[in-house]
């Protein structure tokens, strides 16, 4: 994948394809989530904005295979960013996290934080 510097569109060569395509023409299901994250990572690299990245519910629209690819992409981006904050309701990704903050709702007025990992 690459970001076209003329129009900032995301381009890539799909597996077994002979030429590059605009990713906007090649989207479906979890693919959209994967390419959106790749685009976000590419823009951060181009602009040097790598202090913090927040990713909210990236695995919701992905199937099992794409979920693993997505989580691997996020995990490999750890070396590029000072901090990545991954929000999920399903727990996907916690097995590779340095720290997990779990919020449990006790009542309408009370929630409890449980923190696992390094501080």
C-alpha cells in the first residue's frame, strides 16, 4: 500500500494482481477497516505524528482472518508510535497488549477499572 502524494488516495497492488488499484475501488467488509488503518498509519508516518494513536472498535466488521491481520498490523505499529490506545468491547487484541484497562459497569452510577500489565 502507498499514499499517492498528488491526491492523497490510498493505492495498492492486491495479491495476484498485475497492477495498482485505488483502494476505494477494492473494498469490502473487513477490508475497509484494514485499509483505513493502513491509511492512518501511512499518514502518521508521512507527517511524523506518531506520539499517540487511538483505535476504536477496529475488529467489529472483520472476519476471523482479517481480524488476525488487523491485530498484527496494530501490534507491529507499536514500534512506530509512543502509545496506542485500542478500544474494544470484545477483548480482541488484549493477548498482545502491554497493559489492559478493563472497565466493568457495576451499576448505573458506578464503574470499576481493572488494570493488568505494566504501568
